[in-house]
C-alpha cells in the first residue's frame, strides 16, 4: 500500500493547537473511512509541530495568516512535489473545511494534471445539463461541491464534501453516489458555490463552469491556453487574476449551523473525554 504522509502545520503560531490536533484526527478518519473506498488513496494526516522541519516524504498543508489571491490552495515545490496553503485565523474555524478540501484534492491528483474524459455539459435556461460532445475534465475532487452547504462534520470538525469517480459516469443510475454526502444527484452536476474546469475539444483551450453565486445562474467562461507545468496551478492563477477564487470564497454561503453544531459537538466530546479518561486510572 502506498501510504502518503500529510503534515498539518501552523505557520502563524496563532491557531488553537487543540483544534489543529482534532482536525488532523478528523482528516485521518475522513481519508481512511470516506475517501479511500471511492478513490483508493491512503494517507496518514498528522500535526507537523514545526514549519521549519519537513521530513522527507511529508506533504505539508501549511496554515497561513494571509493568502494573496495568486497563492490560494494547491502548489508544487521546485521539484514538482505537492503541498497546500490554507488561510487560517484564530477567530474562525472555517479553515478546517479548506484543509480537508486541499488534502483530498492533493491525494486524488498529486500533480494537478489528472484529466478525465466524460460527456460534455452546457447551460440551458440556467440549468446544467448534458451536451452533445465530450470534454476532458480536470479532476478536482472537491470543487463541484465545495460549498459549506455541502460540508459535513467528523468528530466536531467541519470537512469538505467530495465527488466520487461516478461523477464522470455517462448517465445517472439509481442508488449511485456522485458526491460523498449525496449533495450532487447526477453526474457532472455542480452544486451552488462550486465550479469545474475542462479542455474544450475544438479550441483545446480551458473553459470553466462557475456557480460561485448561489443566487445567480451558473455561467461558462473561457480561461485560455494553459502555460504551466501543473494545469491546476495554472487554472487557479487564471481564476485569481480575474478575481475568480476570491469571488468564490466570498459568494459561497457560510454554513453557520454546521460550524455551530460542530463546535457544540467538540465541547461535548471534550467533556465526555474527561469522564472516559477516568476509566484508565
Ligand atoms: Zn479545489
């Protein structure tokens, strides 16, 4: 088994250490229990105590205080090895869902170049439906269902929904899951707040369906011809130069109920943890 090591590391020095530990534990559960059965990826997520020490083989997920638009999300080192940056501030726990998003996408496509051919999509009367052609989609496992509305919680930590390989099926079949939570009810559907990118078969240029504003209808935009070693890196840079990712983050509805119930659950788990620990004395 190819076990990947992912190190969650706070570069700011201001994030609650207990929350970071709980997040690493929850991401371990998510990867092993929820992601592995669908994507056959195996990883161990742990807390990397010191950002200045990254042992060989570890892919860091760096919690950073500031994330200028061109720097969001997924990256490659000078040796083309994956790592991620997630903006985290002490006053919010929303970063846990972003960390989950980046961990899953790194595992499913470490190089940011994985393409999957499937039936084309188009927008008709404001709705996403199958088109007559075939697209090569960039496999970004969380983007179609990245909204906090699709997120769920593990041991009181909010984590991201993700697509399954059936997302690329030619048609919907009963009982099939297209995203882990069931937020998507057919292949190649994009939940409000999400997006997807593909290569247009005629022009060979990138196009993107954006559904950043849940109140508006989805739109398809041209991104041009990619010019970077990693297509995902290139696409994120293109989106950011147009305010895309920033727009997405701003427009994505916050799921206050999920984060509040996650917080309540964490404090309950903490209280029962104290009671339970007495069994061992
Ligand atoms: Zn993504």
